[in-house]
C-alpha cells in the first residue's frame, strides 16, 4: 500500500474524511469485556469492524497500548485492519522524534514491526530526526504543526520574523521535507483560523485534525477552513467520542452511529 | 528512590558524571551472543555490571528495544539495575510528548510499567503535555532543549525576541515547569557555547549532555562550559563509545575501561 494513494482513493471511494482513533482504556470498556484477557484487542477489533465503512483511516495511539504492555494486541490489531479492511491506511500515532541513528529504530518500530502505513512525528529535533521516516516514500509522515491542546501555544505560537513557529514548521514541511510527497500535518480543530493559515501555506498537503468531539472543535469551521479545492485534504480524527459512544451490549453499533454522524456532518460542509 | 536526590548523591559518592547509554544493536554484539535468544538482555546486563562503578545514571534508549519487540528485556534490565545497583537512577530515553490525556499513559509507561526514575520528554506540545511527568515529584523529567544532531537548529535556533527558541525552552523549564525541582535539560555536547548560555539561564538545573564520543563533542569544552559551581550538574552521556568499545570476549572489560576513561577525563576539568 502507498499511504498517500490509499488515502486519496479512500476519500473518493468511501466518501469520508473521518479518521477513527483507537485509544483503548480498559476502565471505559463495556461490561462484557470485564473478564476477557484479550479485551484490548477484542474491543478495538469490534470498533474497527463496526466503523470501517465510515473511516478514511484508523489511528491507534501507541501510549494506550504501551502503558498496558499490550504491544501484541497492537500488532494483531493492525494486521486485522490490513486483512479485513484492505485499502484503509493505518496511522501509528506515536509522535516520535530522536537523532538520526535512533530515528531509524523508530522507523523500524512503526513501519516494520507494526506494519503501519504512516506515523506521527515531532519536528522539534529538525529534519534529520524525521529523515528515516521521510525516506520511506510509500509511508506517510504526519508531522506536528499546531496541536489542539491548551498548552500548544507555549512554543508553537512564539513569533519568528512576524509569524508563529507553527507556520515555519508548515513551510519547512511543504517546501523542504516533502520531496517524496509523503508528508501530512497535524493541525488541531480547536483553532479554525490557524487551519486556514496553514492551508494557505502548504497547498494540498493533507491535515490530520484532532480536537473535534471531546476537545470541542467545531466541524463546520474545520471543514470550511481546512478543506482543499476538491473538498478533501482532511482526516478529521475522533477517538473517545466514537469508542465510548455506547457502554452496553450495543457499543459497536453506537460507535458506528457516531462515526457515520461525524462523516455526514463533515460532508455537509465539503 | 527520589531521582534528583539519588543523582546528587551519586555525583558526590561515586565521583562520576558519566551517564551510560544503553542502545542495544544486535548486529554489533560480540560473537558469543550470536545464538543467545536473550542476547539483548544479557549483553546490556553485562555492560551495566561492568560500568556501574563509573556511572551516575543509566539511560536505556527505548527505540532500540521497541524495534526488536524487546519490551520484556527492557523491563528486566531496569529491574536488574535497581536490584544489583541500588542508588543509580535509570533514565528512560523515550522523548515522549502528547496531549494531556495521552501523556498520562506515557507517564504510566515510563514510571509504572518500566519503573524508570526519570524520562526524557519533548516540549513542542507545551506544558500540559509534560505535566503528567512533572506531577510525579519523585521522578525526573529531562526536557529537550538544544540537541546534538545536525538538524537541531532547524527549529531550536529560530530567533524569538532576540533569543533562540532553545533558550526560551530553558527559561520556561527553569521558571515555570520546575515547581517540584524535578526537571533537567538535554543540551548537546556539540555546541559548547550554547551549554554556557543555557547554564546562565537555569542555575543548577542538571543537564543531560549527549554528543561526546561518536558525535564528536569535546569533553573539556563541555565540562568547563556546563558544570555548576560545585563541579557537578552534568550527566555526560555516552552510548556507542562504551557499549561497543570492544567486540571480543573482553567486551565488558573494554566497556568498563571506556567508561572509566570518560569519567577521568571529565573529572580533570571539574
């Protein structure tokens, strides 16, 4: 699978810009998983199978697995997505970043060990820290630009030559780091004006947009400010609002309803 | 163990500022590990036991374990350090950073799952992304400031209000994030003048200094520019130059020699 081709195909053929985030928290699982020794995998698999029709991508967040020692479940989950839902790319959300020799090991972790199609990466250490990801031309590299959390501005909004740091990151990625055309950017939904500014800088580089749902971002503002000319260009990520939409026997159907509702709301403004 | 107390005690009692980095690369292991199914653990344990007398801290780099699926070896290695060498703190070098709710899972990964005494963290997402680490007052939080790699300046040297970004990070950490006194900073050995500038900003906040040895940093310049008034304040990190000092039956003795030589060279300039 080529990540960017798969993503564009998926946007068109499935008519959805929803990225389903997989952040397993066993304390929030429905009661039927209480005595399941493989609950993390089984819960996530049920969510994946229920929501696949509405997903342009899946995004497992690695800390939620690592804190539980559930690397095996993560490996099997990604393999399941590839086998059962071919054509839907998987973004490993790990926000890695280290010096070049170590970054090669992180690239091996994401792309070889876990067989992810894309990875999130932190730009603070500069280009050589991201290069081992960039070099894998068939995989996607989703670089933090302007995040959705309250403290995002501590560094990202500091002004250099009249423009905030996050805009410099956007420019570097679009003009210097994207030689293989495999870069995307994380731009949070909580700051719609910033989505528009970054879109103006980077052309049709895809955005991964967290922050709708639990974090309060407005879907209409996100889509109208951040879409590309053809009405795509976005992976609007939702995790908890889909995963924990229901808490009973029908949790998977509730998750599907939440994913479909988000898809429909997004599509209203494309 | 309280990380900062343990580190200061270790500096004084063992008279060493050397941090032994544990970056296992099986392709570089001596021949006797060729058919050892537990080679990662056994190699690292031998290095730990041989170099402990010269170490103020140990720093396993998690990507080297994760790329191999060797989380079990990492867990046992840290447990071995605590059991066999009590009083030597362990820094999990994972450079994590994510929004608050996810950062809590990364704190659980480092401090609960792996029982590390400190963790390295990336500041790009701002204070709330580091807060779950900071809140563990007995653990250390070693925040990236000015790194040692060629691309470090891409973002870290951008100038805001007349001063580079890394100095703003240093100031934020020292003045705002260090309420529990559990912060340290990563400042690379390849830029001695920058070590001096950061030292002037942060008082006696400890530095983790990578970049001597394989990356070419000069020990005399590091120590004279970065030490605190009492001749401590530093963890001078060396990984490959110690781990792979020898490649024969005597690899552990060669590693010990390399660690002792680095300790002695550092102490010449304290």
